[in-house]
């Protein structure tokens, strides 16, 4: 999970008197800008607004092809305005597209170039911070976000700071900050993808703490803000699975997949089917995970980590899981990529190397049950039963239902370790 690009899109859509954009559907806004550009094809600012709207459409639908359209519009803007604020905005939008494509080094360089073009514009600092989070440079990301302190209204970086607080071990502070961000955003406009995304971020943070009721309420609020929003539907499915309401979870995962087939939804649905004993249905979803991950050249980049985690979780194609994880860690050095690398190393029988990667994954003290579960299984493989028990107990204490299959395995392993003692 990573903060999206609400600040960039909202700021560019509202710039220049377009504050009513949120009141119309994204498709309506796209048609409006396309019509205006037909009459004024050399209007660089209009190209920027079109690019921002394509990014918004990509966020709403999960369809990566809209980022290509956003890139085309922003590049056209740059050809028309090589310097000044409009060029800076176009450069920022291109950096945002790079983040969506998991080209984090390019995104950081683009954000830095935008800052040089317009030092007074705070938005490129947000993009730079997002890229730095994915690159694992959390101190520098905090400095980039700090430059945004004091901003008001839609430009406040609270969602980013909330996520960074969680990564650094302050889950209660992260939730409090995210609640403030949701309240502020809803006060400006309670409907649309930006505020729905914030509700989902809040739901995810609450789920990490085992607050299933709070997470469910947050996802419900997201669906009020944007009906059928796939992130909210997928989050609600995860909560139902955690509650043991497996049939309800399957229905919701199917609804999320109907909106956009994402690997995480297919993998989770397959796991729920496995729990229900419906192995044939599970196999279909697991095959879909691989199909999505290999569908296009862009998918093979964007979903590398998800595919590596899927293979490691299900003990299939383990050498390929390790290869994918190692490839990902070259371009993406955040704690979650280190975690997937550690997990893939363990599944390939390389527990000492897995422990080293796991130390990197846990270096911030992030309170995520999955991290502690993986750490516990690594320690067990190393014969360190004391640390294994401690890590697995911590995972279950954070959220005893963190995964529809792995939470049960964690509890079973703790029992076995207790019996050995």
C-alpha cells in the first residue's frame, strides 16, 4: 500500500477556477477537456488538466492504460511550454505517471526537475516524497513532506504523513492523522474518488490494528463517497473474510474483480475458496493471478512484487518468486519489498539470507502482522524457537485474523512451538 496522488490531481484540477470538477463525473470532465482542446490544441494548461483527469480515471478504475494517455497529454504540454509553472506542472504529472509504473528513480528525478522549474510550487515535493518512500529512503521522504507543512485545504499532506507514521511504528498516530485528513477532505467535498481513497486508507490502517468494526465502517463510508469503488469493495471483502463470513467475502471479491481484475483480489478470492474447500474454484482464481501478472509488459513490472508474494505464499514456482523479488528490490527498496524478498528466500531454503532481508523489512518497527508472521517463520526455520514464538505471538496480537489462511498457520505454529518447549 502506498499513498496515491490525491494532492497532485486535486490541485491541478482545481487550478484556474475548475473547482466544480469534483461535481461532475470523470468521463464528463474528460469529454469537456477533449472538446476544449479540439478548439484550442495549443493550450498547454488544458493538456495538463486533461493529463490530471486521466490520472484520476486510472485511480478510479485501476486501468493502467489511462496513465499512458496522461503521459501523452503531459508531454504535449511540455512541448508547448518548456519553462515556467505550466511546464513544472506537466513535469510533475509525468513524475506521477512514473510512480504509477513503478519507475521510482525516474519519478524522483522528474519531481526534482519540476522543483527547479517552479521552486514555489509545493506539489513536486509530494511526488518526490512518494518516490522516496518506495525507494526506502524514509528520512529523506519525511524531509520532502516537511516542506509541505503549513499548507491548507486540499493540499495538506496528512494522508502521506499518516502512512509514514504507520511505517515508522506509530499506528495510533497514523489513524488519528488519517481521520483528520478524512474529515478535512469530506468537509470540502464528501463525494468522489479522492475522499473515498482516504476512507480506504483509514480502513486499511484500522485493519492492521485488528479493528475490524472500524475498518468495515471506513470502507462503508468509502462506498458512500463513491459507490462500487473497487478499493472499498476489496477492503470490505477482506474484513468479511477476517470475520469468518467467507461466502460474503467471495461475493465482494467477485464484485471488486468485476470492476478491475487486480492480482491481489484474485489471490485473496482463491484463498477464501481454499478455506471453503472449493479447490477447483480456488485454482481458477490462482490461474487468474498469473494471467494478470503477465498480461502486458507494464503488468510484468507493476505486479512483480504481488506475483512473487503469491508464488511464495502458495509454494509454487519458488525459484521464479525469488527472481522476481530480487528484480523488484533493485528498483524498489522499501520495507515491503524487503519482506517479500525475505519470504521468497525462506521458501527457497535460504533462511540465513532471509533473516538478513527480514531485518531490513522490520527496521522501522512497522506494526504489520504479515511482517511478524514472516519473521516468525524465518526464525523457526533457523531453529530460534524463542524469537519465532515472540514474532508469531506479536502477529496474532496485532490482528488475529490478518490473513484468511496464514493467521491459522501462525496460531498452529505457536502451539507447536509451545509444545516443544
